[in-house]
C-alpha cells in the first residue's frame, strides 16, 4: 500500500508540473505576440527618441492598432533586428515619400470604409499647389500630410486638440504662410492670417464675437479646399462664397454685376468685400467699394448713391419710429399690434442687405417703399395716441380750472359767513 | 285700491323714518343736531395755523391712497411675472387705469413729502415735549409704517429695477449681527427675492400695514384731541373767528387743491413701468426708490471693515444710535421753550440733519 | 333740492352753487374711478399662468396668426393635429417668421430657412430649433401657458 500511494503522489506532482509548464509557455507565447520592440526600446531612450512613442500613445493610430512598422517598416516582433532593411525599414521618410506612405492605407477604400473616412485625399493633393510643387519641382518645404496632421500625434479632426480641428486650422496654415522668411522664395503675401483675424469670420472663429456658431464660419480650408488647396479662380469665387451665402448668390445672379462677371471676370465677391479681411458690410461700402471700379459721375455711381440714400433714410425712419414706440409704451393704450407691424419693417431691412447684390435700384426701392409705408402707418397710429394724451391734458386743464373756480367760490362763501 | 294709494301718500315718510330710527337706537335727531351745530361753531385753538395742516393733509392723502389702491388691487395679480403684466394691462387696457395708477403713485410721493414736513414741523416747534412724549412715539411708529408702505409697494410692479433694488436692500439686512439672517428670511419669504417675497409684500401692503396705520393714526388723533395743541403764540394770528366749520372749509379747499395737483401731475408725468423683472439679468444701474436712498447711501457710506466690525454691524449700530436719540428726544430736551428761534441747539442740529437727509437722498444714482 | 325761487340772498345762492359744484367735482373725480371698476369686455384677459392671445375663430384651419406673448412674437398655427405655438423669431439672424400656407411650413423671408410646426429646422442657415409654447383652447379662446 505504501508503494501505491508513493506512485500516485509522483504522478500527481509530474502532472501538476506539466500543467504549469504548458501554462507558462502559453502565457509566454501571448506576451511574446504583444511585443512591439520599437515601442519598448524607444520608450527607454532620451527625450528626442522617446517623444514619438509618448505622443503616439495618445493618437488615433494607437487606438486602431496602427504601429510604427506600418509607416516606417521594419519588424517590431524582433528585438534584435527590428530596424532591418530586409523587413522594409525606411527610417525617417523624406517629404516626397510621405503622401504615398499615408495613402497606402488612406486611399484604400476597403480599409477606410469601416472608419467612414474619405479616400480621395492623395488624389486631391496631387492637384493642389502643395502637391504640384512637391512632385513636379521636388520642393520639400511645402506642406505634406504630416505638416498639418502631425506625424505621431495624429488625432481625429473633430478632436479640439487636433491641429486640423475647425478653429485650429488658421493657426496650422499660418505656421508656414505667416512666416515671411519661410515664404520668401515664393513671393506670395504672408498677411493672410493677420487679416483673417481682423475679419468678421475670424473674430467669430476665435471667439471674440459671442452668440454665433463657430462651426459655421469658414476657415482657410473651407474656401481654399482641404487637400486640393488652391486659391479659388476668378469664376469660382462667387460659388465658393455662395456655398454659405446662398441667398446672396441667388440675388447676385439676377443682377448686372453677374453679367459683368461672366463677361469680363469682375466684380467677384472679393473685389468689394476683400478676401481675407472681410468686414461686416455697412452703408459706407456704397461710397468706398463702388468707386474702385466706376468713374465719378457715372450712372452706376449715381445708382449707388440713390440706393445708399434710400437705405439710410429708411433705416433712420425706422429708428425714429422705434424710439417713439418706446416713449408711448405706457401711455394707456396697448401697442402690441404696432410692435408686430414694426417686426415686418425689420424683416424688410434685413432682406435689403441681400437684395442690394442685385444692384437693381427698382427692387431696393420697392422693398424700402413698402417698409416706409408700414412705418407711416405706425407713425399715424402713434400720432393718434399722442393726440389722446393731449386730450387728457385738455381734460386736466378744465378739471383743474373748475376746481380752482370752486376754491374761489368757497372763499367767497367764507367771506360771506355770518358772524 | 285707491284707498291704499291714498293712505300711502298721506303718510309722512320722512317723519316715520326719523321716529323709527330714534326709537330703535335711543337717540334724538334734535339733540344730536344741536350737538353737531355747537361743535361746528366752537372756535379752534387760537394757535392753530397753516403749520398744523400737514397732519390733515397726510390723512387726506391716505384716504386717496386707500381708494386708488383698492381699485388697483381689483386688477393686480400678486404672482411673479403676472404682476408686471397685470400692471401693464391696467395702464394700457383699462379705462382710466393710467390715471388711477398715476394718482396712486403721486399721492404716495406727496405722502412722503408731507410726512417729512410734518416731522420737521413737530421737531422744530417742540411739540414732542412734556406732556406729549407718547404722541411722539406713536408718530415715529407711523413714520416707520410709511417707510414700510413705500418699501413693500415698490416691489409690487415687479420691474427689473424694483426687483434688484429690493434684492440689494434685503441683502443689506443680512449683515446685521445675530438676528440679521432671521429678519432677512422673514422679509424675503425664501432664500432670494422671489414669488414668496411678492406675496408677503402684497399682503403687508394691503392688509397688515393699512390696519396698523389706521389703528395707530386713530390713537394719534384721539391723543391730539385729548391733549390739545401746544400752547405758544401762533405763527399767523387771525383777526376773525376761526371755528370748526371754517376749518372744514379750509380742508375742503385743501382737498380740491390736492385733487388738482394729483391730476395735473398724473397727466404730465404718468407713472412709469420698466422692463419685467429678470432674475438672471442685473441692470447696469440699480436705483432704489428715492425715499430709500438715505438708508441706502448711509449703508454705502461705511467702509467694508473697521477693526472687527463689518459694514452691516456699523450700519446697525449707527442707525440704532440715531433711532435711540430720536425716541429719547422728549426726555433729552426738557425746557419749556417751543419757539424754534429761541432753541438754538435743537435748531442747529435740526437744520444739519435736514441738510444731511437731502444730501443722502440726492447722492448718486445707484450702483 | 332747493328751487331757484327759494334762493333769496347771495349767500344761499353761493351755497347752492357750492352744492352743485360739489356734485360736478364728484363726477369729475368719480367717473374715471367708476369706469375703472368695470373691465372692458373686448380686451383679452390675462391671468395666472394662462394668457389669452387669440380667439379660435380668428385662425381657420391651415392658417396661422402672429401674437405677442410676454413681449415675444409667437406664431399660433391651426394644424390638422391641433394648435401649435412656436417662437416667431428666426434663430439665424432674428427675422420674424411667416407661415407658408401653400407648403404648410414656417418660413423665414430673409434667408429661406424653413421650420416645421414643431420648430425643428428643415432647411436653411438657422443653427437651432424654435422654442415651443404650450397651447390650450378653452371656450373658443386660445391660451398660451408657458413653454412646452
């Protein structure tokens, strides 16, 4: 019996040992699979070499298991020979390599469909100024994918920390385009960013004007194109602006300025409103912008003056009526209906800003005459209320006079008292 | 049929009514009529002058406020936003609504002015001296009540300015040491100024304060009848017999003058109504009611901290001192002199106080 | 009422004048006060949290009316599914909205925005939907009682 027990014990010990070995080998195999020697090694290096790892860990590529080797090549499984040329290691890619490198995945429809990302970036880039200069002239100073999106710290475009987030785009473009020394060989202006910052669009984008939706204003890419960046051509400007300002474009197409644009290429939107420093349009545009093309004393300038005139007159009249409504607000008559009538006038005044783009004096006159008609009606009713108030004063004078007479009567009665 | 009619016509209805009432209530019209006639020809005290009319004007104004206020209360709705809308409705849609509300507004302003005039008259002519100390206390109580009337009434239109000035004034109360928090909670009916405050102020304004005011004024007038006017040479002696009936004539003239004044003020400067109260939007300039300006400016005058005392404590201490001095005035000023020209100390203090008060009312226009 | 022939001397005449004057002055003061106490019948009531803004007869089916509710224009629309009340101010640039009877939509005449009767943006530049108000119809009168 002792022998049997001993034998059983030995078998038990051996099987336990075997299970443990197999288990550990399985575990080892798993950890062995997860070895990314690039990350492991570079993380232990000093700042310059470890930085890519640290920022990559926060990126969208890390979340989707796009590792170092997917761009740089090499064999991450091997600890000793990860940066092997036979394994495809290319080191730090040169700028000319980068667009094709990114396009390896990002132009592959099958790969990108699951993430719902577009795949035409590379094709567009090739048509852009940046692309043309990079591929045809070999200029390595132009923007490539990593200039805007970053190389290791790539984030989604709707992440506010991304350099291509909607409100970060101007600063990203400005990194090169506002640097006069960098842009010297190209001979293009470098004031776009500073002008944009002064514009109405820029002020909304950078949060200086409140109450407006930042996501709706254009940044550089919205007008110039994202990957196929080219400044819009002469005939294209109206359509680019009209993407948002659709009703204005519609009005513009009805007018003589559009015919002129089709025939001679001017005026484009930017000729009157500016391209980067677009300010909120005011009545002074009729003086400044029109005379830049039209001669003094010509018919178009007369039309412009008349238009400015009637717009200003109507606006002033509306202001006066508005203030008179404010004054008689509590004079004893319900003025709700007058306030509603005033709202129709406000509508006309807002519409007039669009209609001026038809440069059709009759249309503007029609709108403003309608507004002035409503204003006169309101003024008439205000006058009625005022005359009511005057009537009250008359009533008061008679009442006070009567009371005065009574007081005199009482005094006479007092004088006639019996002693 | 004819007989019944004849019987009806033959009866002396007036006589029937007279004897019927006399029997039931145990009095006689003749006797009462004689008493009234005798009262009407009694001469009023010789020293009665135009100065003594201020108190009468106060009573007249109070009656006017009562009537107009009651009419307004028929349309007013004491619920947060509806209060403002109901007053707008009164001003714009109800016939003569603007007139009744404006009369109420101007009568309250005149009430404050005449209360001030009455107070200074009593002070300068020494009518608080022995034996009239109790009258003085009752009068001070009336003064406090009038202030409370104004304070509660100012919130009722629920306009942005009145909401925020009430907010500021009631939060100043919190700074009073020890009991400040409790007083503020009681006044506000909640943590901040809101619909609870409005209900409290409305009930105070139309039930509690009028009741108190009528009772206290009643006691005030009864005491005056009991003790008579102060005995000093009249300001403007009359050379004719000034009986009660002549005084009633003067009061009649006063009523007409008041009406004329109120109507003209209401037509030329109707009561205004600002924006609706918006607890989320504090206006750039908050101007408390003009009668609250002395208290407000006095509070602001103190620095935020001196030694261990904060502003509220300093304000509470100083106003307690002032109130104490006022209340104890009859005991501090014991000489028998009534003529203000012969009581230089009192006169100087009085004029200084008057100037200070006018300055405090007009200084600044709010934060 | 003393007759004129009873007045023999100036004093009684003055007394009579005074009496008449008193009544006239009472009428001058009292008439506005009396008129005040009787509310007008054709004016809309306000009260509690319900404010009457229109009569049901004013708005046929498929049509709408713009009213002022607490100083804000509100579109009251008689849709097939009942009454709807939405803010009458466009959330784009503040133009006042109109009801397009043919399309049965709310339209903004300034930049061609359109909303449905629930205030949701159907097309155009407005960034936000319109706020909706709670409507009650009682006894042929339309009441707005605050936000929905």
